[in-house]
């Protein structure tokens, strides 16, 4: 049967314009403009008046007549979209692993990308690109909720469907694995009553029958909104939403502190690399830059200092040993203090001390004064690497830990900056004509020649002083950025293991606010964990009250001392940890042994070799800049190793240390300008790569309560060896140009062996 004439009427709201031509419908309203092509549907449109659309069909069968309401609904949805819009609310439902969602806007397409991590504990990152005109954000008023808005119902609903589909559970029993992101409600930007909504979803009905109270806060919150009761309460009245956290399988076997740290990790993971994290990364990177800024500078100014002050080649090693003694003391003191007084004070004090004594370093004109100031500069600089890696790790998302290795990119930048400034000052303001007398021989110190004879005095040798003043000013500028421009928040993990839970929560909220997000961690969550007796005294970091909040703060003095002693015992908690700690110490010892000789004596060796083949001092300083620029790609390759399967941190360190040692041996066998530059480039490339991975990995291997101490003590042993190695190297240099090269290369090969013997379980493990 066919109907002769069928029609549907649609009223056009105020402030909405509808234009239809060839069944191409355009609707324009306060929120924008939408179009829909209906040319595939055989209907007729007419406008009996300005505010009405008639949709007509002649001689249509029942199936054809049904399309009239479809067309009417489509146009009506377009009008709703341009006046009120559509909003989908989706909730994260997880019974096993908390789902982390991160949102980023593609700068090229302007579309939002939704990244879903840790779904069922999988490492794969699920990415969903929203359709055109769709906005998405994490709800600020509701935990574990995603809000999707837009004008086009098709685009908004399809975006929500894409998110739901990408999180489908496969190859598992869906009666138990019910995790996913599900649409909670469709809101046309007006209030909707969702009472009883809970019963509309078979998934939630199934959960009700199964009485799975471990589903987490998502289920409990949704049930509350639907007007129901919470599934089962704990005996002390604690809501089931916290039972979901307590019973999380990932928390099995963890101590109380580690459970709280895990929640902090999840919170920071949900932020991604926010604005706060990038500020921390660059400010800590400047600490790395300062570390090699001075290490390189002393190697570059040593010839000018020796020429002006007249000390012997053997005594030149005292300058490097003085600096390394300061570094050694700084690494130990600041490394231990950062776990006691906190990250905040150490973060600023190290740079302040380095800037004060660095500015003074260009003033003295006697050998002993330079040695004293050099030691104090080293004391300030020495704490930078153990402190900065600790701070950066504790604010980074777990999937961005390769940035720890990338911090080392600031070290070759520091070397390049120091070499560039030295290239501009030292040759230009050297004694006499480039530091040479009229006969072409280097000018001697005034204390070594007769009165009135040409000599190298303070007035004619200001290049190295200008360099030191400039480096001191750079340190002062970094302190200004850290202390005045940027407001550093204390590390939440430090506050946790000190029992200051409330401050840790406040810091997380401050960071979230700085990043334009909202923190989901509350004191109630920590209180739920504190009441969980199963978390006390288990795991590798187990002891009664570490991270126990108020209980820890109210402990007696004797108990606090006991906690501190147990904290230091974590370095040797078991046989595997003891093996790791000892091998890390040996690695740092011989790593510093090798690159201290290379950093302090290679410039002098290169200068001596270049003079032997008649290469000018200016060309040599130019070559320094070329050599050290190549450390930057070395660091980048080291960071890349973090994600390379079957290579990773361990074998990346093995290969780079072995090739670094090889290049030192090869340098001893050649002496042309091109080969000197080429082999030095190779040596510094692999040195930068090795140190980038080593410095980035070390804090990962230790928990936060001992992290600063572990890194500081490792640096202490390294710095201790770096005091001795330049002295031995300088004595060898006085006898043989190539002696220090063999000494450094042999030390680096010891590092290669130690890295091979290290336990693999600590390579890339989750950090607490």
C-alpha cells in the first residue's frame, strides 16, 4: 500500500536561520553553523511561513514514509546543536587498574587527541582523535569523568563511541573484566534527571548482582548520583570507593609509603607533561649546565693561569683536585641533606653558593686564593646532579622518564657555552701577542723572569678573569629564575615519607592548578590507606611508620632516629640491592676517573699536540667548540635508548662506555689536526651518551626516602676519585702526552664491566 501524501511539520526556533537548497540543509544559530546533505532521501521541503518547514512525500510506501520523521529529527538536532549544543559525559570504570586519561590539542589540525593509558595495566597508549567541532575535557567537579561537547550530535556521539570502542576488553571473560569508558548521560545543555539510570545499564546491573565492591570510586559515585546506596560499606564506615583503592591488585606487597607514592604517580601521570613539569625540567637542566660549565672552564683557563702565576705542570692538577674536592663535599653533603631538609632548600642553595664564589673567582692574583675559591665553587656545584635528577624524577610522569637522560643535554650545552665564552675572551686578552713573546716563545710569569723583562702579568692576562666573571653572572641568573621567577613546590614524595600527608596533597592540588587541571588525591584517600594494616612492614622498604602521616609526626625521638637508620639501610636491604649499590659506586668511581682526566687534561693535550703541528691557539679553541657541540646528539641517542627493545638503559651504557674508552686509546696513536678533532668528537659523543643514561637511571633505581642520598653518595665516590685522577694524570702528562689517555681509557672499561654485572630488574622499574 502506498500513501498519496504524507508530511511532517517542523517549527523553527527564534534566532535560528534554516536554508535548504537541493536537499542540502544549512542551519545557523547563536552557537555556529551546521550543514547536512539529505540529497539521498526523496522528500520535498516547503516553507508555508517563515517559522515552519514542511517535509512532504508523495506516493510513498510505509518504509518511505518512515524517513519523514528521520529527516525531521535530523534537522531538529541541527537546530538544537546551534542553540544549545550536546554534551556527553563518560565515566572511567575500572576494577583492576586505574585508567589514566590525558588530553592534548593538535596544533596543526586544531582537533583534540584523547590518550588513554594503563587500561587493564597495558603499556600501550590508546589515542582517539575527536571529530571536527568537538571539545573534550576532564571533569573538574567529578572524579574519573570525561565531558565531550559540541554542536553536531553526530560528531559528538561518534567521538564518544570511538573512545568506548578503543577500550573494549578482548580475549578475556567480560563477566570479570568490566573495565572501560562508558557513556553516563547525554545532556543537551539542560538539566536531566538521571535517577534510576543505574538500572538502565546491563553492565552495572551485572556488577550489582556480582557485588563487586572493588570497582573503585567510579561505581560508587555513579550509584550515588542515581539515588541508590553504596555497594557494601567497610566495618568502620569507610565508603566502598576507597576499598577499591585498598584492594587494587597493583598495591599488593607494597608498604604504606609505596601505596601513597603509587597514588602520587597516578596523579602525575594523569597530568602528563604539564607546564609545571616543563619548568622543572628546564630549571634542573640549568643545574646540569652549571656542573660542566665550570668543569670545562677550569680546563680551558689552566694554560693561561699557569702562564701568569708560574706554577708547574704537576701543580696544575691541584686546581682540578681543589675543584673536585669541593664537588666531592658538595655531592655528599647536599645528597644527604636533600633527603633530610627537603628538595626545596637544596634546589636553590646550591646555585646561590656557586654564583657567589664564582663571581669572586676572577679577582685573586695568587695561586692559593684561586684554589680556595675553586673549592667553594665546587661545593655549590657538586650537589646539582644528585638533587636535580631526584627532583625531576619525582615530578615526571612514568612514561616520560627518558627526559631524565635528556637532562644531560644541558651538560654539552654548558661545555659549548664555556668554550664559546673562552674562545671570545682568552685568546684575545692573553699575555702579549697571543701569549707569546717576540721570539715566538710563550711569555713566562713575572716571578720567573728578571725585573723589567717581558712577562705575563695580571693587567695583560684578563681573558680568563672575564670568563670567570661571566660564568658567575650566569649562575646568579639561574638562581634568580629558580628563586624569584618560578615558585618551586616541595616534592610530594618527600613530604609523604616525612609523614606530611596534608602538605603533599596541597602540593598536588597546587601543581594541578598550575597545569590547569584538578587533582583527585585527597586526605580521605591517604587516610583509607593508613587504616589498612596490610600495608605495614612489607616490601623492600618495609618498616613500621614510614609514610604513616600523623602517626609518624607524633612518634618519639627514638622512633624517629630508628626510622632514619632504617632508611639508610635501604641501600643494602637485600643481596640484590647490595649488589646494585656496590656496582653503582664502582661505576661512578671509574666514570669520574675517566672523564675527569679527559675533561681536565684533554684541552691541554690537544693544545700541546696542535702546537707540535703548528696549529694556532685560536684554532684550538675553535676546535674545542666543534668537539663539544657533538655531545648534544650523544645525549639524544642516550635518551632514545630508553625505548629501544633489547637495548634499553643497560646495554646502552655498555656500548657507549666501551666506545668511549676505545676512542681514548685511539687518540694516543694519532696526531693530525683532522684526526685530533675527529677522535675527540667520538670520545665526547660517547661520554655524553654514557653519562646521560647513567645519571638519568641512578635515581630510578632507588625509592624516594633514600633517592637523594643514594645519588649523592654515588657522586661522592666519583668525585673522590676525580680528586686523585687529575693529580696522577698531571704527573703522567709531565712525562708523556699519551699517559693520561691510557689511564682514563682503562678506568672507563671498568665501568663497562660493572654495567654488565648489574641486576636487570632495576633497569626501568617503577619508581616510588
